[in-house]
C-alpha cells in the first residue's frame, strides 16, 4: 500500500509529539520527525524525500525557501500564519479533528481521494476499520469509535473480506502488519 510520506520539522518536543499522535490516527500517512536545526532540516528533507513537510514557519527562512523552491507540499505550524501558507495548523485554535481534516484534505487534493495501487485496494474508511480490527476492537467498539452503526461496520467488513479474500481476524492482522497499516507493537 502506497502511503503519503510526511516529515515533521519542529524544535518543540511537545508540539512534535502532539502532531505525531494526530498523524497516528491517519492510516494513509507515514511520517518521520526531526529536530529542527536549520542545516540538518534541509539535509533531512533531502534524505527522506517527503511528499509533505509540516514545519514551524518561524524556524528558518532557508527552510521556507527550500520547500517552496522544490515544490514540496508544506503545512505551516505556529501561532499566526504570517507567511500566508496555503495549509496551516494554528497551535492556539486547531483541535485534533481540524488537523485530521486538514491532512485528509491535502491528501485528497494532491494524491487522489483514495491512495490505491489497484482496483481491489481498500478505501480509506476500510483501511481504518482493518486497523481497528487488527488492534482487537469488536464490531460494536469500531462502530462507537467511528460514529457508525454496527450494521455499517459489518457491511464494511464484508466488503473488506471480498476485496482481500481474507476471512479471519488473524489474517487481517497479518495483512495490516505487512502493509504498514499498523505496527506489530500495536497488536493486542
């Protein structure tokens, strides 16, 4: 499964940790984070080759210039959008759901609505459900977590089974691990 690669550049451990927690909710994202030391940040962008960079816009003008010059999708993060970034996370006002919506909007606008390699691949909702199944959630717990009815979750599970031809929870768990939907340490 192809996932969008994101790089977090920020000098605040607390901010970086918070962004990581939010990104963990978005299964179509793979991310890495670095300490923001001006030259190291550009080297990390070069070595990681991210699709999207989330960075503190007040760190260093060279980073802003490099990201813009190389046509990397950027998401500014800070307390005011003084650089007028197209995508921006406001540390004072944006909550978890706002940030998740922003990242999903960026993915939809720039990488298609479904990150797919072939027709039988899962939708983003189905990927989320596979992740929760692999983590040991029941149908009712998944329904409660995603604000769906239990019947809708069962329908998604049937569609997943048809697409993947995997009928067991253990099979879905192995699929989720092999396709980087979850990390093996997340399995209960």
